[in-house]
């Protein structure tokens, strides 16, 4: 099996090295349809033309963490039965980010993939990885008791969690190629997660997750021959 995968990878690399390929990088933001936040981020990717009007592309994006606006409250319990008070209420804010892996096909309208002004669009798929973290306040909600080291959260209330989801979507954009220099582009994609799984209650209870989200990107692409 390892030899088969190595042969496939080698054939892919040989084909890529003998074909035109482009690399790209840029910035943008992600906005969930049901989310209260926009996530600023960076991306990088590649594009392989099948012909002058059709390409295959891949992209990696990192959209940085945002905190919820409203605090949530958790109940913490003393580690020692003699501790008074035995339970406290503590406020926390959850943070949330996105790491995305996407790929798909683009169809160019107007000029070619590597010439002049063109529009483009197509379908894509995406794997999204979200990290959820809870930032607990140092004291309870009254401000009278410091709880760390003496109290513990519930067994299903871990300080961090993860969500992995698979999404399908559509993308559209505009680009302009400067001869001998490169290409500037702007595109928008709409993604819908058809499968998303959190690994614990912390991940499943965040208000920042949305199965439908939009990504707006701007960047620069360099064609390699």
C-alpha cells in the first residue's frame, strides 16, 4: 500500500512539474450565517490549469480566533469536601477559530485563466477545523473567591474542544492578470456543512459555529511555468 501511494504521489509531482502551475496568497474574512462574528484570516494555495478556461485549485486558510460577546456561566465544585462554599458560579468567554482546506474546479469567463480581465466560478468542497476554548475568570461571579486550584469544572465541561466538518459550496470571483507580473483576484464562496462533529460538550455548545458560512478573499497569484 505504501509503495502504491508513493508511486501515485511521484506521478502527480512529475505531472505538476511539467505543467503550468500557479501559487497564490492573500487575506480575507469568514462570516457565519448564524454567527455574531466575522473572522479575519490569511490563505495560500495553488492552481493547475486543465486548459485555458478550466482549472483545478486548492487552498488553505487560517481565520483567527474571536471571543463571544456574552459571558456564559459554569458551576465549579470544590476538590475538598470541607471547602466553604462548596460550589461557585464562574463566568467564562468562549473563543473560536477556523482552519480550512478547500479544493474544486474553476471555469473562467471572458479572457483566459492567465490573460487579462476574467470572471470565474465553480463548485468546491471544504474541510473545516474549529478550535473552541473557554477563558474562565479568575474569581466567581461575586468577585469574592478565587477558585483555581481549589475548585474544578464539571466532567463534561472541558476547557477546550474541536469541531471537524465537511462542506460543499459554490465560488465566484474576478481577476486581472498583469503581463509578466501576476494576477490580482477577489472571490466569494458560500459553504454549507453537511457533516459536522464536535468532540465534547465545550465544542457543541458554542454560539459561534454556523453550518452555513461565507468567505471573502482578496490576493495575488503568480504563474509558474
